[in-house]
C-alpha cells in the first residue's frame, strides 16, 4: 500500500511578502515628481487600439481562461497611456 504525502501549499516570494505586510499600513511616496515630464494623457486612438488588441487576444490565445487573464492586464489602457502620442499604423502587420 502506497503512502500519500500531504500536499503542502506552495510558498512563493509574493506569499511571504504578503504575509509579512498583512495588517500593516503602507505609505507610498508621491512619485509624481519623478514622472513630471511624462505625458499625462490617453491616446486619442485608444478605442482603435483596444479593438485591435482584443482581436489579437482572441486570435492568439485559444484558452478562454488565459484570455480572461490577458484582458485583465488591460494592455490597451497601458499602451494608450504609456505612449499616448504615437498614432497606430493602419496597415496590417504580419507575424510570419
């Protein structure tokens, strides 16, 4: 008869840090001064960018669970705020 070992929960660095910080008040400094020269706007092409990225997520990621995670990242908003002054190319890009 085979003895089954108990399954131990995985302890990742994130788990360890989270456990140490539980119940504490964190005070984050105002970082605006570090980024004062950074553009503070959203690209006027956000909607087109969102549609394009959503279509690529559907095309490239077959697993629905993984697609939900990919959408949760909100890459369109990140892209539209990270580099708001770049206009999208209207031509098709091939990955092959």
